[in-house]
C-alpha cells in the first residue's frame, strides 16, 4: 500500500487504516512513536525502534555485545579522569 490520506479531527486524532496497522503489527491499544523530520511526520513501532537500535549497536566492536562496549567506554573514561 502506498501513501494514504487521513483526516485529523478537532482533538488531533487520526485513524490509521486497518491494513497499515496490520502491516506494522500495531495491536488494538498499541503505541506508535511519532516524530517530525524535515516537516514530515514519521511513526515507528517499538519493534522498529528496537531493531534500529540493535542494528546501530551491532557495529560497536567485533564479537562484543552492547554491555561490553559500554563497560569498555566507561573504563576508558575513568582512566582518563584518573590520569
């Protein structure tokens, strides 16, 4: 499905068409994170945000997890402060 046009009611509410909600995996009562970039409104599910963060953290060192990378960063900071 391409772009769709929806109306904004007096309270600022919009209805996301059912087929779009299904494509995004948004359940009844689900949440959508909204942001504005370059004058456009973007919506992302929690899963999309999680996958984007996981992808970003994946490149933080060969074979190390995000926790290991964070600990290494903190140790380096502590070493610089103690010097």
